[in-house]
C-alpha cells in the first residue's frame, strides 16, 4: 500500500459525523518508513511482489545431491531456441525449433539432444533418450570438422524431469519401466530442482545462439529494433552442426565451475572404472522406447490408426492369446516417426516381433503426424469412408500441396506447419547404425566366401578404449573388457 492510498483511507475514516477527538492523526512519510522497516521482510516482499517471489528470495540454499559416478542423476527438459531458422532451398524463415536435452549432473556432459519443430511431446523425449543411450560414433562421419568425440552413452539411473504431460504419459512410464530407469518429477514452479539443466540452456543462449545472425534474444529489451526474420541465414542443417560443434568442441572442453573440472576429462576418467548399462541392442532400444498400445488380433491382422498390419507369426500369437480368456488384446509398440512397421509382443517367446504394414507403398517413411493430416484431408475431399486407395491418393495430393506451399507460404506460422509436416528434425542415428551394421554383415560375409589376403589388424580411435562395441545384424551390443573369447553380451 502506497502513502497516497493510506492518506485516502485515513481521510475516509475521519469524515463526519466522526468527532474531532476520535480522528486518526496523519503520519509523516518518515514515520511510515520506520514502521515498514520493523515489519517481517518476508511479509513485506509477499505483499509487494507476491508469495512466489518471497519464497524464492528467502529460501535456504542447501548443497545438492552428492553423486559418485556418471549417469547417477540425469536432468531432462525442453526449450525453444532463441534463433530463427531458414529453409534450406528458399532461404525463407521457418521459425524457432525446439530442443530437448539430457545432462549428466556428475560430469556436466551433455548426454543427448533432439532438435525439431515438434512441440514438446513424448516423441521428443523418446528421440532424445535414444540419442542419449546410444554411442555417438556418427559425429566423425557426419561432421569431420569437429575435432573431439562425444563419448557419452548408457542408461541413466535417475531421470529428473518436470511436470509436463509428456512425462506423465503411459508411454514414458512404460519406457522407463522396460529400461530400468527411475524418474523423479520436480515440484511444480520449482525450477531450482533442475537448476543445472536450466543454467545450461542459459549458457547455450549466451555463448552460442545470441551471437548468431537471426537470434531472437531472451527478451524484447535485449532485441531492441533487431529483426530476427530479416537477419536469419542459418538453415536447420546448419544449426544442427553448430549445436554439435559447440557442445563437443567448446562446452565439453572448458572448465566447469560446478565440478571444478573439464566435463570431458571428468567423464573419461570415471568411465574407465564404471561402465554404464546398455540395452542388448539398438533395435531393442527402439522397441522399448516406442509408444505402447493394445489391439485385438483378427484374421486381417491388427488395425492401428486405420492401417492394417499382418504377418504369419501374428497368427501364432493370436492362438496363444486365445488360450487365456483374460487376455484378449495383444501388446504392441509403434514408432510415431515410422508407421511402416509395428512390434507385437509374443507372450510365449517373451519378445517383440516385427509386423509390417500391408500397404508399404503408403506407409513407407510415413509419420503419425503426416498420417493424421492425410486422414483429415481424405475425409473431406476424397471419400466418406477411409480406405487404402483414398489414403494413397490423399498423400500424393498433400505432398503436391506442401511442395507448392513451401515456396508460396508467406506467414511464419504456415512455414512452421510445413516444416513439421515434412518432419524437419534431427535424424535418428540409431537407425543409421542398424543400416551400417547390416551393410557390414553383408560385406564380412562376402569376404568369407572370397579368398583374400590374410587380414591385417586395424586400430580405430575411440574415446573409451576399455569398452568395445560390437555391431551386428540386430543393432549394437556391448562387451566389457573381453578376455580370451569371454562373451558377456546379453542374448535374447
């Protein structure tokens, strides 16, 4: 309450018919200041700025959790980059992409990232988790200009997250259960529970994004008369490379005040004595992090999103489920970025089998977001009843419309929708590994069939030589310090 407001209230109180002996005296300004100084500072700030401000100002800062090894505590969060991205071909502004990141608190190493135009969802968390758990061997091939490697890999023991709906979804809870990851939700409106992650986003903005053309800055006061759309020149591929370069060659190689050490060295020193846990293979990692659903198996197979999936092994699962009257629906996993195949759980073999879509022509490379848009278009303009032919025609027509709109679209919102539809996002490097492993298997098989010179030993550079990663047809798996043919690989 200001001095003027207090004087008004005193004058209202002193109005007639109140006698002159009963009137309140008008205090001086100095007297009011002296009275306020005697009040509880917490109550004063609560009245002036609100309870949230007062709690944040007067709370007691205590020492955070003491960690003993990498991946004991990993924090995850989303942020929208303070940078305007342009289209690669037409150089038109597309907007600001979203970044999902995971940070290892023990070493302060960035454990995984995912960059896309998709708003925060389980898809973002799923892709970031896959990137975090997998090895980052793609860096040397995709970005040869980067001097250092990105040695982080493995499953987090504890994942600290906020209260976004993606972190309360059954997809997220099932993935953590299957992978053996514990998770903890930070209390609402308490960003200091993930303070390390929040500070990392701030450092990235200040040290990288705010120095680039097209930056939007953190607030309108820093921006001034600067027009981000007018000065934007960096494409999505460019910002992806810039983020990789800044993380690997700069942030990981500088001394961090929080740990009084260099994150890269701190990780490398500890990882020689403590090996992170890994899924049996990259393919199984993709399955376990997929979206969980339950569907009934019929003669036509499984229907999911108006698409049918079937294979001979599915009939055996149907027979197995028919024996148990309590279980009518099969458990399946699907990838929102690829609807061409689903994975169905075989209760007898205790594993997931791959079931392809019947119409591969339509579902090849199809995302769930694209499929929903195509279905909506098909309902209005192609047919009253959805069928495969109508969906194929709708997808072809929508691709033509998107190609035209990508050139003609003038609004930023429209160009962002186009970017999301064409799935402009960070590649799934785990699938690249799977393809490379299959290629390597074919090459190795051809070498065995063809007489060659005696093989020579080859040495490849690795960030952690104590761990050897074996790539096979199923993806990747890890063996730790093998001795004389000893195999510790988990077989399933």
